[in-house]
C-alpha cells in the first residue's frame, strides 16, 4: 500500500510532493524512494520530527499504527493512517484521547471507500430521499485466493472493517449488535470458513456482509441498499461489459488496488486539500475506533457463536457532527 500511495502522490497529486520515505526494510524503502524521487530516512521518529515534513502517511503493518500516529499527534502533524486505526482497541482509544487533548482533528483513517465514486453516488441517491428509509444493506466482499496467514479474526478485523466503515458512512448510523455465522469451508480452501456478518443499526437497519476470501474467480465487492420505495446498488467496476469466448460479462480487477484505484486517488487528493484548508475529511480517529470496536464484537460473536451487543465509548465533542 505504501508503494501505491507513493506512486499516486507522485503521479496525480500536484498539490503535494513526497519529500521522504521510511521502511523497516531498506531495500523496499530505496525502491520507493528511487521511483518517487523522495529522500530516504532510516528512522520513522526522525521522519515524523523533521520540520520540513508537513504531513505523514502511514502504511506499515497494523501493530505500528498506534505508536506512529501518536508520534505524529505529539508533533501536531496531520496523518493519514491506513486501516485499521490500530491493532487493538486500547490503541484506538489512546489515539482518540491524544487527538481530543490537542483539540483539533489531525488523523484520517485509510477507509478509502468513502471516496469511491460508486459509494458516494449511492449516498447521494439515499440523501435525495425518493427511495425512503433504508431497511437492508447487502454487502459482498470476495477475494480470489486469500493468503495462508488470513485467520477468521483477520478477515473480520482487517477486511470486513471496510464494509463496517462504509455502511456507517452510507447510513449515518451506528451498529448496536452483530451475529456471525459461517457455512462449511470450500473444498478449495478447507482450512478457512467464509463468514456472514449480520449487523443491526441503532435506527433499525440490518446490514449483512458476506466475507469470502477464497472465491477463486476474482476480487468482487458489491453493495445494495434496500429501501422503502426501491433499491440502489454499486454498479460493476470498471463499468464495461466484454463479449468474448461465448460470454457476456463485466471484467473484474484482480484485487483492491485496481478496483479502488480511483478511490485511493481521490482519498489522497482530498486529504492533501484538507491539510491546506484545515477542514478534516474522511474517516476520523473516532470512526476508526468505532469500526474496530464493531469488528471486535463481530470476532467475539464468531468465537462464541452468539449475538453480541456493541457498546461504544462516549463520543467526544471533537467528533460531534463529524
Ligand atoms: N485501504 C486498503 O484498501 C488497504 C489494503 C491493503 C492494506 N492496507 C493496510 O495497509 C497497511 C500495510 O499493508 P500492506 O499490505 O502494504 O503490507 P506489506 O507487508 O506489504 O507492507 C508493509 C511494509 O511496512 C514495512 N514495515 C514493517 N514494520 C515496519 C516498521 N516498524 N516501521 C516502518 N515500516 C515497517 C515492511 O517492511 C513493509 O514494506 C496495513 O495496515 C493494512 O491493513 C490497507
């Protein structure tokens, strides 16, 4: 993700320049630095502390997020941190508390689907009001072949969190309960069951998420809102139908980088613009905490095979109306 963000920053974001790069792996770091013309820095703290650096983008593994974001907040630097906000709920809470102490929103979490033109168009249709109130949201999140290290906990906590965040964004609502149920494992991936999350919102919408990382045929993300007067769905992306080999159908991107290329670009454009304007955009640290707390309840539901209530901390004033 870091290399991808660096490429997009260099190619498409005229209002910012990538000044410096750090990676624990010096070979990867120098590859990105060479491709982007950025300075190589051997230490993350030194990069964050450097007065020549205006803002920081973090795309290191989940466990590094909390200490690195806290270091950015200590220097009062805007930071775009990849999702999830932190590897633990305590880490999320520490970030929220530090940001509230500073009195200003500086953290954006990398839930890029909020910038995807398809989800934004769904939200616009919902806000026009003609469809009435939403009742259901059906979500599908399929990967072709997931890596061996993906456990059920990671599938829910690292992948389904995208649906959790984007459903909150679309519905403007919080989840109050979750149940996870699982069919048998596919014979193509016998060690890992797919999952179905059923989430209930405070205002009474039911959201289901099929999380299936071994679907074989490609990367496929779908969403449909079912409302009182009709439905609105994500269109296939890219929206071209191909006729070949006796078939008529839509091509699928091999993974999220292709499917959400435009969302990543708009995310960075709007993040950079928000630094200049001082008006934060996207998922806040609070949204990051809520997504992780909701995912933690879903993991608990999966482990205990029971419906779990979702109890959130009190939302600090800094995030009211955000
Ligand atoms: N928004 C999205 O769609 C999306 C997609 C994929 C990954 N992600 C997130 O991006 C982050 C990175 O995922 P990835 O798939 O690129 O992982 P990756 O393993 O491919 O890359 C992580 C990089 O971080 C480096 N690293 C490890 N420890 C470090 C440290 N302490 N300090 C600095 N660098 C360190 C590694 O050397 C590696 O180059 C994760 O948090 C992941 O959840 C988000």
